[in-house]
C-alpha cells in the first residue's frame, strides 16, 4: 500500500468528514448548537437569534422567581433559628416565666 497515494489522502478526508458528521449528530441529539463548515456555531432558530434570546430571557425569569422563593425561605429559617438560639441561651427561669405569661393571656 502506498501511503502517499491518492487513495490514502481520500481515506483521511473521508475519516475526518465522517467524524464531523457523527459529532454534529451527537450534538443535535443532545440539544447542543451545531457547528457549520467553518467551525462556527449555527443558531437553532434563525440568523437573528430570536429563539435563543427568548429562551435566555425565560430562563432568567424562572431563575429570578426561584431565587426570590429561596431568599424568602432563608429569611424564615433565620428567624426560626434566632428564636431557637434565644430559647437555648436564655436562663430557664425567664423562659418559664414567658411561657406562663403567654398562658395567662
């Protein structure tokens, strides 16, 4: 077999193109952006990128809502922790007096 012949060169080109096709197939299957012939990325919707920006805005909105919920939970947990720390560090007599005062109400 001649390593410098045209068949070997064509085989190398075929292997690279097959790899590129398989790579793009796997990327498309898993939802990643595809590469074009020059190594750049293609847009999933159109050249203006409207779908990508709408998806990004939607993700930002969802993450902002989730962040607000988590901040609220953290605030409530901090308040509860402060009460538990106060109960644990206060003298037993004062805590008992406060409980009795609440029962009298």
